[in-house]
C-alpha cells in the first residue's frame, strides 16, 4: 500500500543527480537513469555497438527533443532519458563493459560473488556476449570466490554456456554446501545438482587416480632427483623422495580426493601451511631451508598434472 492510499502525499521522487566520470559525457546523446535516480550521460553509438539490447531500443521511435509535452522523465537538457531497472552500481558496471578501455580504463574487478552474479545478469539482459570471456578468465585465473555454487547455478539459469563449465570447475576449489540458502537453489531442477555432483566426483577420481601412489613414484615423470638428491636423510635417491616431500605428496592426495583443484595446491597460504606441516618430516632439509623451494616446485608440478587431468573431464552434454 502506498502513502497516497492512506491519504498522505506520495513520497517525492528523488531528484536525479549526474553520475561521476567516466560515463558523464558533455556530448552525450542519451541519458541512462538508474532506478536510484543517477543519470549516466552516454553515447547511443557505443551502446548500440556493444549491446543488441540498446541497438534494438534505439531503433524504436524516440520523443522529439523539442517536444513541449515531454515529461521530465523523458527528456533532460533536451536529451532522451531511458529509465533502467538497475541501480547505480549495476549501470556503472554495465557501461564499463560497453565502453572501450580508452574511455573507461577500469574494468570491473569482479572480486565478489555478488559482482560476478550481477555481471552474469547484465550479460543476459543486455546481450553482452563478449563479456562472458571476462567472467571465464576471472573464474579460471582469479582467487577462489565464496559461494561458488551460486555462481554456477546463476550461469546455468541464465543459459550462459561459456560460463557454466568454467563455473563448474571453479566449484572444485571449495566445498559445495547445498544447505546454504541460495535463491538459485530453488530455481534449478534437481538433476542439475546431481550432474554437478557427478562431475565433481569424476574430477576427484581423476585427480587422485594412479599413478600417484608411492610405489609407482619411479614410473612417474616427476623430476624425482630434484626432490631427493640433496636430501641427506635419503639413501636411495634414485627412486625415493625426501621424506618431507613424500609426506607433502601424501597430504596433497588426501586433499585432492576432497577438492580436486590444482589451484588450491599453488595458493600461497596453502603452500605456507604445507611447508610448516611437512618440515618436521626431514630435519636435514629443514635445517638447510630446502623444504620450501622443493614444495613450491612440487606444487607447481602437481598443479599442471591435476589441471590437465581435470580438463579431460567433460560435463555431460545433456546438462543443458
Ligand atoms: Zn630431506
């Protein structure tokens, strides 16, 4: 019920204010107004080039700029106003995707789950097909995002087929908790969650499968000598590893069975923790500061191998 239903005067609409730079052009030929009343002075040509949504919108008849009957919501300073349903942050983000980097140097950083999901919504609504690649790159190479499941589900619901498989791979880095209250969970069919679980299981099996076990170390392409020759605790360095590195591998495989992600192995905090944990396993290497460089090298090796194995696991084609 609105104020006027109670006989009270309706709340006045906030007076629109202009957005800050960079999308506040003096030669603008369109104003995009956010739902929280911020005006972005933009260029139709650039918007049309970036977004079929705007291309279609601008082919519709526009009010004549000199019309004395135009309401303030339609014209401002003689420029047509388009009212959008997104807030200032969302419109700013959308414009940063539409405008060339020479005009908007700062691309959205996508360092929160909310901004990644907002970007997915913008891609879908404004048909920003090229932006899928930005999200894919972020999920591949950026730090692990919280609530990874909700990103995957959002991409699936919006049918963003470039993002879905990468978002599924991003879920391998963290526990997936289906008891969390994601709005997306209520919108996807159960079969999607079953297929994601199957994919994660297949990746875990591949990442932790033979020939990783200790007795086959000699058959691996591990540069074994790099991890044993300098270790005085090791008498048989041709085929054996320094006990600390051996322990590191055993620990890593327990982790890989749970979270089959190479990313986690090379994450800085993870390496520091691993070095602290295995240092006690070889006093000689620990005393000579050899464990940290060896773990870094081995983690890199494992990362390449695990990512290669996981990249061969395809999501089911019937997924979509
Ligand atoms: Zn050693």
